[in-house]
C-alpha cells in the first residue's frame, strides 16, 4: 500500500498539520510519500523530507501553484493518484477546499475529518458537531481522506532522510485567479497548535476588551481564540473562531471567558485536556463540560486571575 | 443568469442528537428538522443577487425524502422563484448529491451554484467542491463576501490564517460561510406566496444518476463523556488548582 500526503505549507516551511496527517498515514500503514505543490517551495520540501516515517517527497514547483488554487492543484493529484491506495490531506481550509475536488475527479467518496483509523478501509469521523462518532468503511479503489489534526499526535519533524523527487506540474487553468490575502499577524502561538488557549465570547463586550485576554495569553504563552458571537460582533478576526465550523482544537488548557457554551462552540474545543470556564451565568452550558468553573463577572475575575498568575513566578 | 441553490433538510442546530442504543444510527424520530443554516445563507445571497439584477431566476433544489418540500418552501419564502425536489428514500452521500446537481445544472442551464459550505448533520464539506469538479467549473469555498459583475465573481473567503480574495470566471460554484449575510425572516405574506410557487418533483433515475452510497456506516457512538468538573470560588483558587492539581500551568 502506498499513501500520498498532500503537504500543508507556505512554500517556506511545512505546517504542523502535515505532521498529524503523517501519523494518521502511519496508522493506515504503507509507504508514505509527501507531495509538495508550490512555488519556490524547496525549503518546505526539505522539511518534509526530514519528517520521520516519510519514504519519499515529490515536489511540483510552478508559479501557478503559489496560492494553492484547487483548480490548479487537483489535476496533478489526480495524475499521480493511481500510484496510491490512499490520498490524505490535513483538514485545514486548504485541505478541505482541495480534496473533495480530487475525490470527484477520481469518482470516489471522500472521508472528511477522520479522528481515528480502524483499518486500511475503515475510519472514524465526527458528525453532528462532534456529538456522534461514525465508523465508516470505504470500498473505493483509492481512499480520499482529510485528517482532523486533534485526532493524531504530530509525527517527529526530524529523523527522516527521504529523497526529494521533482515532478512535472500539471497545466495552469484559467478560470480562477488569486487576488490577495489578509493574514492575521501575531507573535502568539498559532491557535491550531497552541498548548494553551484563552478564548473570549460575546461577554467580552468589545474588541478593546480582548486586550485583557491578550495580556493573560502573554503570561501563559497562550493563543487567543473566540466564539462565533465574538467574531460576528467584530471583536476579533474570523481566524480566531473556535467551533464546529471554525477551528477544532484540543489544547492542554482551554480557558473560556464570557462564552456560554453553545453546541457549535463545544464542537471546537471539547477535546481539550483541561477546560476552564469563567462566566457570570451559572446556568451557562459551558459549565457542564468545564473541569474548573468560576461563576463571576469576567471584568473582575480577569484582573484577579492575572494577579494570581503573577504571584506564581518563582522568587 | 440562473442561480441554483441546493438546500438540505437537517436536524435543527439546537437539537442535541442521541445515538440509537444499538449504534445503528442517530435517533431523529420526532426531532425538529430545519433548513441547513449555511444553505439558508446561500438562499439569501442568491435572492440578493436577484434583487441586484444580477440573477434572473433563483431555483432551490433539495434531494431526499418528500418532507424536503418543506425546506424548498422555506427557500421560496425567502425569495427563491421555484423549487425542485429530487425525491428518493435512498441514503444520499455527497458524491451522489453532486451528480444529481450536475444533471440539474445541465438541464436548467445554470450559471452559478451557491450552497452552504457544509451540512450540520454530516459535517462533510464536500458537495460544492465535488460539483465544481464534475462541471469543471472554478470554486470558491467558505465565502464571506460575494460580488458578481458581468462574467466575474469576486469572492472573499475565510481561511485558517485570515481572509483570501479570489476572482472566478462564471459559471462557478460558491460555498458560503456564516458571515456572508444574515438571512431575512420570511414574512407571512411571503410564506403564503411560497405555497403557490412551482415545485417540481423528479427522481434520481429520471436524471440518470446512480446514487448508491460509497461509504458504509458500520456503527455510530457517542464520544466518551467528560467527567464532571468542579466550581472554584475565586481566581486565586483557580490558579492554584491549575498549577497544583491539573498541572497545566
């Protein structure tokens, strides 16, 4: 069996999500290849080659691959697909955008966001906002799969020494054009990968008030997240959203501040190792899944919490 | 320009579903069913395109059991001009739905398909992209802004790191995300009007599509429940527990 992993990268480096996908591939078993499609992406390819367990890296470098347009990438994946039994990609917005297009071109089903592998043809995936886990089996000749990062540990990023093979890019298509990107710049850890996250909800009241969370995030080395309500209200940009249709994360520590705990938000964080909830409404559903709940006014609690953290510093 | 809006009838977003005790499926008997929230946003966007003079007709389509007619009437109450029901009792998976839509796009000479990015029941997030592939049309997924001028759709997409803007040449497929718009409430007069709008019913066989599922669901289960937690009385106590008990700080 041979498995092709579509790398998530920004041409300069491999994204962490790729490592979780490598682990999922290892659970399936077989020879692992990584496909890097990009522009001036040699560095990303070299990082992929160092990942433990990868047998080969295949690189397609072309100007029209720079911005990962699905119309351009899909034909190349389809061209190499018959060499593989499984095609995997991380369930990031890039992977979710690309893989169904690949699956349909191959006339096969896609299994979205697997969280576990039972065998080479049987996978577990969340449905109904993660309230149900479905075990599904695919009879298709090639399995097209997206992998939810929180379901698998990251593979070691060092230890491998795979050969890197250049492959011919597929032809450029002309029905879509990349115009621009606006990415959130932050010195904080990336939300999907952070070990600690502090998230704000509607209760924060304003964009300005998110500074209270940022200050605590800095003390904890944490990322800042948000509920849908906070994003809709314009307090933070969309990429902060944690939830069923935002980011699904599972940090060691998740602190939910002023978040009521709707089903859809829980879907994005209920696998966190330790959950803390701070909310003035003691009936808020978030308290049902919190390991530690503090009923109180967040504007009083946050400064006290920050102060208590300061007291922790070693003398 | 004709716009096709696929709409799915799903368990209402506020319902917490339960798995049947034998693990064979989810218990949806007597559970409230509603239009998939993302598809409702898609209908609203298509109707706005019509109001802006960009779309000439908005056709809603739903695939599944007869009850999907309710979802089509909801779409028509928002402003879709007519509805198509592809009626079947069969389990429909995304690839099959994409093929049904492909057949309708050809039949109705549709130039733009706008649909929700995912259904909140299966959370698959596949139909739009699969349809675009089958039609060899460009796709823009997770749209938070759509502008159509002449033959071009300019779409702002929500991606993991922020926002991205793409330009697509029509015909195209756009899947919509939460923040694209806030759907209007269907007024009572519009609900009444919707009852009179045309609703046709077809079968997958009539469209020449094999809808057999490709994935077999072996079992369903609820994830392990979290242990109940405790309430703490103060921030100081919280920090103490996080450090000394949970050991996460």
